[in-house]
C-alpha cells in the first residue's frame, strides 16, 4: 500500500484523465494511418500503435497506483511525527549540514523546489516515516550508512 497526499491523488487523477483523452486521439491516429494502405510498410501506423501501447501501460500503472494508494490523514497524528506530506529539516550528522526534505508518495520530478522530495518507498523515506523530532534516523544508502537528526517539521 502506498501513502500519498490528497494533492498527489488529485494530480494522479488529472494525469489519468489526460492519458485517457490522449488514448482517443491515438485510436484516431491509428485509424487514419490504417487508411493509408499497406500496413507492412506503414511507419505511421506502427508508430501510432506503439504510442498507444505505451499510453495504455501508463494508464494501467496509474489506475493500479490510485487503487492501492491510501490518502494520508496527518491530522490525527501528533505534531512531532513525520508523515506523508511533511517538510522536515534534517541535519546530516557526518557533515553537520541542514537541508529540507519533503516526504511524498510520488515525486513531482521538479528540481526547482526549496526542498528535496523523498518518496515513502526510498530508504530515506522509510527511515523518516513516523519518526519524531529530535530522533536520529539511520539511512542505508548505496554509498554507505548515513545518520540524520530530525530538527523540525516545517509543515
């Protein structure tokens, strides 16, 4: 089961609607390409079918994700517990550097944010989930183990 924020669920549903609308356009493209003639040498037909197959795979992936996702309700948690949607200030114990991290169900793939997005399924996300302010978390990363202290929950 994935935990996602209400905002992330809305974005997934919107993306699903876009992909379904695109599916209708792809079906039309296939029909138009099929009308051009010989399918064995019809590059537009084959490209359209490939695009439709990739679109169908994305639709299926998002449908499954929405079906198994649980929208996180952080209102019932204590204020000092990290949960999905929280922005947390962490101090890297090795370097002494503090950075902001946001625990998310799915990355927005944006790199212009003032915080680093951490998914709940990543090693950092699993260590952060339900941790408390003041706690030192241990994160097993590919380059070794790192320790972070939770300084504060910003939101």
